[in-house]
């Protein structure tokens, strides 16, 4: 038996080497790693991906990533993180992004970043270094044209006053969280600051919860403060989440309704809250309370029940819509969940044949209440549970419009009956109702006969002659969810019926709610990428990579260079259209052809990671192969590739090593294989994952050396191998 075979058998017996790893080990052994260089562009791409669509900055995962990337260089870690946060904000301003993403980035910089540094890294800085020194050094590298001095804020032609304020806000938030001294701020800014620490000082979550429990009116006051750029938003967000969960646990649905309404009416605060929590953490207790909703036996009035149920449902739907969540993102436990059924089927009408006898009775009762007796009685709402009503709305609309079309129901009667649905306790049902109208309008063509019934009915709900203040507020919240798809369907109908005068007024109502398309690529930008000379989308993505690498290389010698234009949407859209294999091949080609392979490797690895994390993908590509999976697939076949293209195979190995080192343990194997070259070696210390790729490779070399030593000389004779 030769020594290589002996090593393999010994490694297998100890669990050091697996079968998949044995074949790859011989080639990989000859592939040298590029130096690990944490580039400015790499962290810039990483933060862009986490904040581009919905805030998904999960502290534990980010800490793992940063620790693997920077090892023990905490001063560089803090400095680079601060610098990258300013870079992504400057990029959003240069790209003329809408108010929503800019506000998210500002709140991240001021409200999230100082807390994150204080909680995770401040105690790891030892004298003579200080966190203040790290922050000072980072701000020296910030582009002065993007973040000018405070004096320029008074320039009437200046466009950077918002960024100047962001720098000052960040420094005061750092002082609030004791990362630097307040008296240092003037020296760092080079100007007399125009603000001071908040008069109320640093908030503490437990104290906020105590105040709000004693006086629920304080809840709305603190929700209003979530958007302040003072550094206290994290404690407020934590308090609001704890209060929501406590109200759910205590089934205090009346107060829960008020909190949900306050958050719905100021939905921009949800972006701030999501900087400090996960969607499932926020929503799961609320989903559970709707799924297990039970009316009180001593209930005398039933309209308040609808009111409370509808407010909680509206809040869940607004969060689901705003952050493009799927049912899986909500971590709902019940397989028969009302919330999932509503999100999936709530806007779909049923045929009369598909209704159960009970549903048929309820539908008849609602038709009678809306169009015959002209009133919603307690008897009606007491016999129909809120869950049943919200799942019946689409069928109610469908049957009512068909009755009008068949001249069974007069148009004035239909409009008058629908207006009852504008009462606050029924208004949340219009989410399903407007979505039903959207589906109906898309099915319309120039031969459709129902358009004369559909548009007047829609007008009665979309543009009523009058509404109460409470109804108007809820109506606006509903439109924030349904406006864009409803407007698209109306535009479709307008092409078929260009001469109709009743479509533009409806579009005018919807237009204010369709402006902010966070996380969605504009058609002009997508068209620009797809028509890039030399390869369309792939050529545009390659150009972005080259710009990022060049910026990193240049900023190493000239720190204050503005970041190149970048949006994570470009990578996601290219993946959605062309797939992970095509994008991975581009990455490999670019790495092999670039003259700055070390920096290119860092940028490409970050792109692979950020496009592969479920929370960082757009829902439309969630079921596609990820870049990490595509890389894993190539890596498993690297021996075959090495026989025909050594350079490409070497790049695959280098990419795979770095990605796995930064990603940490995978949640599941690809294709049934764990993908590691050595399953035993991937663990170090007390069963914990190895901290970085150097540890992994170092342990591998030690194990092989030990094996060779053990199998030589006297031990080989004893084992019968000599």
C-alpha cells in the first residue's frame, strides 16, 4: 500500500477526510490563495445589499461576517464600517434615490450604527486607541464634496445640506452612546455644531415600556419620535415591539388596535423598526392572535370586534406589502392559518357552486344588508365572524357587480351599498376588494361588457364624495398597499377605452401612492443595463465590478474619492433574467482577466454572499439557484474542470474557499453533499466552526502532516503498512 492510500484510509477512519474531499484534495492542494484584502468596495456592496430593499441588518450574522473578514483588527473594522455607511448614503444622494431609501440609510447611520458599535466592539478597543480615534480616522476618508462643512448648508444652491446634517447627527448619536466626547464634535466637524444632545437624554427600553403601560397615550408620542435622527430610535423600536407582543399575550385587542393604527398611519416608522428586528419577530404574535381569534361570550356590540380585527389585519398586510414578505417569512406555525389563506386567496372570488352552505347564507345576509335593508346591523356582524367576512369580500364584490351588469341591481343601489364599506370598521376589507377590481380590470378587453358596471362601482369606493377623518386615514393606508397594481390595471383598460372620461380621475387618486417604489428597478435603468454594448446586462454588471475595483484601488492612495454609482438591484435583476450560472461565469472571467485580482476577489465574493442570503433576495428570484449554490456545484466538479482549464478551476477553488469562510456554516447541503473537502477539518476548538479560511487550511495541513508522520517508520511497521 502506498503512503497516499494509507493517508486516505487513516483520514477516513478518523473522520478527517470524506469521500468527496479525497478527489478534490490533490488539485486544491496546489491552488494558492490570494491575500485577503478587505476592500472599501466590498463593505460598500455588503451594506448596499442589506439596506436596498428592506432593512435586513441582523446583528449576529453581521458580527460573524465582520469577525471573519477582519479577524482581530477591530480598529479597521470600526473605521471601515463607519466609512461604508457614509459611502452608501452618498451613493443614494448621487443616484437621486427617493426619500424612503435615503431616510432608511440616514436612520441606519444615526440610530443603528452607533448602537451596533457600542454593543459589539467598543469594549474590544484598548488604550491607547479609542473608538473616537477610529471614528475620526474614518471621517477623514469621507468624500468632502459629499459631506461638506456646515457653512455650505446656507448655500441656496447647495444640494448637500442633508448629508452635512447626517454627519453632525451621527457624531451626536455617537456621543449619546458614549463612543466619543461631546466636546470633541466641534473639532471633528471643523465648525460650531448647530445642535446638541437630546434634552431627554438617552432612552432606555424598559423605562419606555413602563411609561407606555402606565399611560398608553405615550405610545403614539414615541412612535412619532422613531424618525428623529438623535440615536434613540433603537430603544423606542425595542419598546414598541415588546408592547405589541405583551398586548398579544394579554389579548388586549383594543389597545393593540390603537398601536397598529398609529403605526399604519405613519408607515415610514416601520422602516426604522425593521432596522432592529426581523419580520417574523415583529409579526408572528399578531398573526397568531388573528389565527386564534375568539369573540368574547359576553360581547354586546360586534362592530368593535370587526374594528379591532381589521386594524390588526391591515397592519400585518401593510408590513407584508412594504417589505415584500412571503408567508414563509412570517414563520406562521399553523398549517391552516387564516393570515396565510388571506394573503394567498383573499382577493379571489368563488363561484356559487364552490360556496359551502354556511358561506352561501353569509353572502346572502351581506347582500341583503348592503343593498336591501340599507344598513349593517349587529345581527349581521354577530352571525359572521371577521375571518369569514374578509375571506368573503371578493365573492361579495363579484356577485354584486354581476347583478348590476344583469340589471338585477341598479347602479345607484350598488354604489350606495358599497359606500357602507367605507365605515372605519369595514374599510380594511377593501384591500381584498380593490385587489379583486385589479384582477377584474386586467381581464377586460374592448369586447368586455362589464366595464360600465366595474368602473362606477370602483369610483364609489376609490373616490367617494365624502369620508370621515377616521375613514380617510384608513382609506389612505389601504391605498398604500393596492395603488400600484390597481393603477397598472386602469392603465391597461385606458388603452382599450381611450375615450372614456372616468379613468383619469381614478388614476389621479392613486398617483400619490405610486411614487415610492423601494427595491424596484425603474424601466429606464433596466433598459440602460440591458442595452449596454458588448453584452447587455452582463456587460453592465462587469462594468460595475470594474468601477468598484478601480475605486478601491484608487481610494487606497487617495481616500476621499466619491463612491461609484451602485445598486444591489442590478445584481438581483441580472440573476433573475439570466440565472446564477451565467453570472458566476462572468465573475470567473472577470477575476481571471483583471490586473487587480486581490481586490476583484473581495468584491466578487461579497456579491456572491449578498445575492445568496434569503433575506437579501427579491421574492421573484427566491426559488432560483443562488450564486452560492452555483459556485458549490462548480466546486464539486472542479477536478474534471482542472483537466481542461486549470486557470478557471483554480478561480473556482479560491472563490469557494473565501465564500465559505465568510459565510460560516451552511443551513443545508446542496445536492445532498456537504460540499466541504474535509468534513472533520471544518470544525475547530470545542466543536465550533473555524473562524476563517486560514484556520481551515492550516488545520488541513496539520492533519495531513500528522498523518504522514504517524504512518512513517515504526508506526507504519506496527500497522502492517511498511
